[in-house]
């Protein structure tokens, strides 16, 4: 693996003096005025702040104001007031603002990328996925708003005399609790359809990546969304999360399965809906007729994009006997050719993990696997010379069920290889465990690959692609099966989850009850006869 050293002025000096000239951890990485323009958007009256440092070199980024219980209450009060007016605006008006957001995100992408990389440490090429995904999402819901939200006619009980329409009514204020791994796109992508449907949002982004989420809130306002329609609160998830759940009309959560269960329980207590995108131990199948070079390239992206800190990344690769040796050779070679580094600049194939906690998890899982007999084909160690939390992309062979990384999500740049003889066995092994978020199948026979994909118990499955085909196709639903979540983002499901269906029926000429002196018994005979006629006419 090639290593690219940090290219910002004043790279860390482990043994040098602790002053801003020689040690970036002693001075702020961003202009204080710029940071203040973002953090003032946090609803906070506590006087408390939380320091955030960059994974690139440990330099401080911001002291983010923290929200208390009264601040969360105030956020919901303002959001409800704004939502009452917003819900009466036309879809054309909302769509026009959404398209302005689309243009702003594209025009300001360099600023967005800088913040994402500073906060997450990811490679710039992986940060680029985020503004593009938001632009796609904004354009999609702006262009399809009428398709999803216009009233729909339904069959009435009496043909020609009963008119039924189904309306899509906004739920009110949506609470969005978003993670750190895709701090810009996850902060915004679920909220955009909520706004389009006529709701307001109270957002609680992850503490590590508040600035990216706050820049998103700033862009929403600059595009023309009402100021109070999108509120931001900050603080530990264990404190602020339950407060958001306690006041929202719907919750959208992305994070771990363990936390997702607690979120679901809180929503169930209040009888409100929720959508949860949770953990994964995602499989990739390389069939005997796969294009080995294409599969190896896809495996690198599937396993090591965003240093493996991606809910839909592959952590288990099942490879057919017929191509196993050739695939492993190409996969290892491509992995060893990757350029690593913690940098704002383009050029790195993989960046840093986000924190010491993530580094500890990855390190412990690899050490556990090796101690119990797994073989490291490449990688397997931290690289503090490149950044405080950089870990080499790692390929393991011989992973067995007693090893932690066999069934538990790693959420880092570690993947395990498994040889298979029979495709039915490979599908069964891919479906083993409790997760079912994303999968991929590589084969030259598209029809056969799609047939196998239908047998994989995952919410999304990509054929001859790692994960981007489903994730970037905004018209298709995305979410998990089993312990990987409930509900879907994107497509019609992604906006309908934020609405209540309301049926409005208008009855003409006759009432649905005895009339004109008709007895109850006669009414029953007449209605029974009508049922028989409707059946003969083939009516539903």
C-alpha cells in the first residue's frame, strides 16, 4: 500500500513543542468566524459546549453549543409554528425551493467537501458522494412531488354515486437522528422528502459531525425554506435523543441496531411511526462465471469505501471455487495498490477512521481473528504515521464463527474471504446471522444473478456493482430486512412515510342506508343482490 503523508501546513510532530507553529492540535483548523456562523444555528441556552477535533491531525474544529430540555422544547414549538404555514404552500412552491437547494449544493460542493473531510477524515473522493447524493435527492423529490402527493381517486362502494379520494396529509414535525459516517447526506437526505410532504424537521446530528449538518441547514435557508422549518439541536444521544422522540410526530433514525431498538421502543410507547436504518454484515457473492477483474475492483469499493464505515459496505466475500485463487490474487493486488492518507486533497483511495473508538474496535477484531487462527492476506495494522486513526485496508482468510468479526459488524476496513462450492450454500451462508441490509452479486449472466439476488435476504442487492447502483437510484426504496431496520428511504416509500393517508368520500343521490320507507329486511335483500351483480360484473 502506498502512503500519502498529510499535506496541510504544520503536519503533526509527535516529539515537537506544543504550539500552533509546530503542532496543529494546538490551534483551530477552521476560521472561528466561519464556525460561529454555523454553530449559532444550534438551539442552545445552556452555556455548555462540546469540543470537536478532526481525525485528520487532532486539531480542534469547534466548540459546539449543547441543547437542554428547554431548547428541544423551543425547537419543536418553533417548528410546529412554521409547519402550520408551510403545509399550506403549493407543491410548485416547495419544488422551486428544492431545485434552488440542488443548485446551491452543486455550486458549494468544495466548501461542503472540506467540512466533511475535516470532520470525518474520509478520502475526498468518498466525501464527494455526499453532495451528489443530496443533489440527486433534491431533484428527484422536486420533480416527482405531484406523483407522490397528489390526491388519488379510489373506487367507491356504489359505482358512479360514491366518489372517494385519498389525500396525503403531513404528519407534522419529523425528528431526524443522523450518524457521523455520512454527515452531510445523512443529515439532509431523509429530511428533504419530509419537507416536500409539508412537514417541519427537528434534527439531532451526531456530535462528531455537527458542522457538516449545520452547513446543510444553512443551505436550506439560503435556498428559501422558512427559517424555523428546520431546527437543529445538539448533545449526547442518550440525553437529547429521548427528548426528540418524546415530542416528534415521526422519527427517522440511522445508526446501530442496539440504539435502533431503543428508538423503536420509545416510538411504540407514544404510538408514533419510525423508520430505522441499522447495522449490517453485508455479503458479496462472486459466482463462477464472474468477470474476475471487475469483481476485484468492485470488492475494493464495497469493502473499503469510507474506510469501511458505510452501512452498506461488504464485510463478507463468498467466492466460487472456480475463480477463488484468481480473484484473491487480483483483490489483494488492488488493495495493496491503494493510496492511504488523512488529507483534504484529492488523490487518496482511503482516508481515516473517525475516532479512537472506531480504531479500537477495528484493531481488537483483527487481533482477535489472528489470535484464533485467521490469516491476514494484506493490511492488518494501524498507521499512526499517516493519521491518528488510519488503519490499513485488511483482507482476512480463515475466519471462523468463534471470531468476533465473523458475525459482528466491524464498520471498518476489514473484510473476510470465504470459498464456496455450491451456490445454494453460498446464499444460505450469506443469509446467516441477524442482519439484512445490502448485498452484491457478480456474474456475467445478469438474469441468473438477479434470480440469486432475490434469494438474498437484504433490502438492497446490487448486480455487478458494490453498493452505489441501489443507493444512487433515488426512485428505488433503500432499507434493511431483519435486524438491519424497518421502513425505507428513497422513492415513494421515502416520502409516504412522512404522511398520513386520509380518505374523503362524497355520496351522491342515495344514502347508504334504508330509504323511502324501506324496511331493514328489504334493504338487506337489495344490498345482497347488488353484491351478486358486482361480482358478475367483475368489480373489485
